[in-house]
C-alpha cells in the first residue's frame, strides 16, 4: 500500500514549549488512521503540522520533515497554500462561512482562488454535496445561508467544501465532538465511504469511535508517539503498558 | 485510577473460581461413587448440577452486561470474553460428571466387571488437570497452563488403553459382559473429555494473559 | 423548648427574606427610574427643536439660498447640500483608510506598532474638534490661500478616522478564529481570506461604526469655522468655501434677526433629523444582515 504521508522526526513548538517530540509515522492512502490520546497530548498540533496550519499561529516553530508523496512540504520552495489545497481539514466545530450561501460555501475553495466557470462549479458543487451525503437535503435551497442548517448538516457542508478542492488527504479534528449521536453516526459512515478515495487522519477523544472507524491507530502521550499499530491490535492487545492503561480507562 | 469496572471484574473472577471448585467436587464425587458403587452419591452429583448450570447463566449474563455497558478494551476485553468461554467449558465438565454418575447408576446393582486400575489413574489426571486449569486462571500462571496442555496426551493414551482392554478382553470375547463393559468404556470417554475441556481452559487462560492464540496451534506453545 | 427555638429561627429567616425582597424591589425601581431619566434630555431637546422649527420647514427651505441680510424668506438649501458634500468627501478618504488600518490592527497588529497605532487613535479621538480645525487650517487653508470644502472634509475626516479604525478592528476581532482557519485550510490566501470572508462577515458591525461616525461629524461646527467657512451661495468648486448646516445655524442664531432665528431652529431640526436617520439606518442594516444566526 502506498504511503501518502511520511513524517520524519517532527518536532513542534509553541514559543519555548515543545508540543511534539520526534514524531515518526507513516500514513497510508485509502486507509483511516486515528490519533488518540489524553487532552494536551499533541494530537491536534500534529495534524496542524500536516497541513501547515500550525505555523499560522504566531511564535510557533516546526522542525523535521513531512513528506507528501515523497516531497517535503516544509521545504523552502513549497507554497503552504498549495499544501493546504492538497490536504484538507474538517474542524471540531462546524465552521461554514455565514456570509456565503450553501452553494458558495462549497465552491469557496474554488471561487476564492479564481476558478469561476459556472458550469464547472455547478458540477463540482453537486458532486461534492453528493459525496458528503448532503445533496438531497439541500438541493432545493442552495442559496440559503451556510449557517441555516443543523449542526450535523453544517459539518457535512464543511466536508463537502473540503472535498470540492479535490485534496489527496483529509484531516478530521474531532469532527463529531459537537454533534448528536445520529449525526455522528452519519459522519462516521461518510468517513468509511471516503476512505476509498482518500487518505484520512482522524483525531478523536472517543476511543470507541477510533475503534469503529479506523484501520490504524496512533497513541500520543505528552507530545510523543507511544504506539502505532493496526486498530484491531491496539484495542485487543496493545504492546505498550501506557497504551493499555489509557484505553482501559485507568487514566486520561 | 481505581475503576468501577475493577470491582466488577474481581467479582466475576470470584464467581468463576467458585464454579470451578464446584466442578472439581462434582468430578471427585462421581469417581468416588463409581469406586463405592454408591447410588446416593451418584444421585447427589446429578441433583447438584443445577447449581452449576445457574452459575454459568449468571456469569454469561454479567459478562454480556459489562461488554454492552462498559466497552472494555484490551486485557479487560480478553478477560471477559475468556471468562464466558471458560464458564462454558466448566459447565460441560460438570455435565460430564453427571454422565459419569449416570453410568454409575447403571452399574450400581451389578458387581464390577473387573477391578478398576486404569480408570482411577485417568480420573486422577482429569482431577489434576481441572484443578490446575482453575489455578492457572486464578494465578494468571501461563507456565502452568502450558504444562497442563501437554498432559492431555496422557489422558488420551489412558483412554485408548481402557478402550482397547475392554473391547479385546471382554466385549469381543463374551457378549454377556456388554451391559457392564459399555458403561466403563463410556466413563473413560467422559473422563478424557473432561481433560479436553481442561485443556481448552488452559488455552483460553494463555490468550487472556498474553493475547497469544495457542488453540488448535500446539506448535505455538513453545513461544509462551 | 426545641420547637420554640425552631420557631424563632424561622421568624428570623422570614424577616431576612422579606428585607432582601424589599431591597431588591427598591433597587430595581431606582434603576428603572434612572433609565427613564436618560430619555428626558433627548425627548426635551427634540421636542423643543421640533416645536420651534417645524413651522419654518418647507420645500423652499430645502431648495432656496439664504436671502441677503435683513430680507425675510430664503432657505438653507446650500447648507444642506454642503453638509452632504462634506460628509461625502470625508467618507471618501477616511473610510478606506480607517478600514484598512483596522484590518492591519486586527490581523497583524499584535506588536509594538499595533500598540502605538491604537494608542494614537484613542488620543486622536479625544482631541477637541476645534484643535483639529486649526490643524486643517494650517495644512490646507494657508497653502491654498482659501477656505475650501477640501479642508473641511480633511478636518471632518480626521475626526471620523479613529472611530472607523477602532470599530473595524473590534468587529474583525469578533469574527471567530474558526472561520479564518476554515478558510486557510481550503488553500485560500490570507489576503483573500481577510477580504472575502472576515471583512464580509464583520461588515454589518463595521457599517454601524461608520454610520455612527457620520452622525457625529454631521453636527460638528467648530472644525468647519475656519476650513469650510461657510458660503451664502451654491458651492461651485471644492477648492472654494462651502456652506454647512451647523455653520449656518451658528451664524443665524447669533444674529439679531428674528427671521434668521426662526430659520436657525428649522436648520437645527433638519440636522437632528439627519442624525436620527443615520442611526435608524444603521440599526435597520444590522437587523437585516443578522437575520441569519451566526455560527457560535
């Protein structure tokens, strides 16, 4: 299986505080990799280093390499904006743009980058909304504001928006944390569908979710990668005692 | 961090140990009943089986509840699922003790066909394996479990011996011995089956502790 | 014995409770009265001006030029138009500057420069408008050797600038970080993100700030005294003096003519009406834009 992303000796800092210590990990394509760990262990920082969002916060530093299809995304000749188009992200709280309609929200990544051909956009918007299982619910109100939908629908809108720019990798940062169980189930189903075409990384607090949805699981603790293995083994026979203590609820 | 689940798991363990000791007793009593040709003892084994059956139900229900409500992972998950399997094996072993008791009832009004030599030996192996299996569960003793698995061969050999002797020396020579020979043959079979179940328990214990599957893979025993 | 003590305790609790209730009611009433009291100046001013000026407001008032000294009649057409022109010119330069400045402060301004600019803006806000007028006089009137609409717009613009900039900054800061990150994560450049998403989202709030700033400068008199200066005729060129409502009202009010006093009241009424209109429009705009609930 192809390695879409290879992380080598990744270190990340907030000012003087080191948030990630020497992370080495491979993310495979067409697979879902879950990142679990207690609060503050560096999971969100990690995925923000993958799509170069970490550096947007002032006073931060990143060292090490993140190879996307073999090329380091942090090398000097790489444009972070290009990277963020190839590596999409869905956030914890759904964040559709309130000033844009549903249609424009989905098309935002394209329209705001100069792609304006109407027939192209129509097609892309419809296929993205179909892929995120939202088309039937919104096809008659594409002009309504992006925030006129329910929480679960808003999150699917954000997913459609991320899909519209045709990324290679999709990062999910606790995507169901603010959703009800039914919306959560819908999004989990969606992720299982999406993995047929994308490499997916999902950060989650919910271990049962990680167990349900992912093929590989990485356990982070205090900025370090403690264990990385296929999900089945992590949850039935973890190798590291710390991993076992976390997943059995003895701490965290 | 002490968890509510830890208390539940400790209680489950106690129940299984208790079930185990009841099964040990049942096997012992059934063999004593055979040695003494004691109808009363045999009847008691049969009637006491109900308690063991109930225990299996209780344990299974409790395990299912914990699986549904607590979503246990890793070692806890292995513990609970193996506990369910071990309780099934114990219940079968108790049923086999009942079978032995029923054979005793069939033999009780006649004199013994021959002095019992090999059957008691087989019975001792069965009892030791049963006791050992439960001990390995209680003490989380992988080494003991491994040793016991290897003893199963002995039991198989003894059963074959008894079978051979009864077939060759009695059944084939004199049809009139059949009503007294068959029950003895069956008792040997029952005892050997008890050893098989004890072996299952040991394999489950190894999986529970080390997450290694040695069931149906005797070669893996070297690795534990 | 125990029952008796219980009873006494219960009574004490009741009286404490009653006392608290009374104090609560009292303070609520006092607060209500104070709130109502604040309406009094507003209502009395408006009522008084309305009563004094309504009779003099007519179509002619809006279209005619002032008549020469002593002659009755005439209107404040040029002053009304002049005020509108001055507002327009001030907005032309102060709004873009203020918005862009606000954008810098909000998006990039967490540094020494940002602190300095913020402090300066706040100080500028507090400078007396007449001092700003003198500054404009020095910067424009002296070199141009003439009073002009341009110098007036310059002075008014300086008054508007801090308000527009700070409001823009505040409104932009209120846009949740979530939205910015969402835009960046799509591979949108920072500039695009700020203009098309953040600024657009904050627009209603920013427009409110602008309208309030306009309402303020509409009534400023002191800075216009020696910049716009006033004009008895229609303004022909922006480099020439221009009439403005506050100036005209001032000139008429201190005159000895009753007719002019009458017109001054009418002018005051029109001026207040313009300010009220601005406030209403800004409220209306917010309610329109915020029909859609913003994401929390």
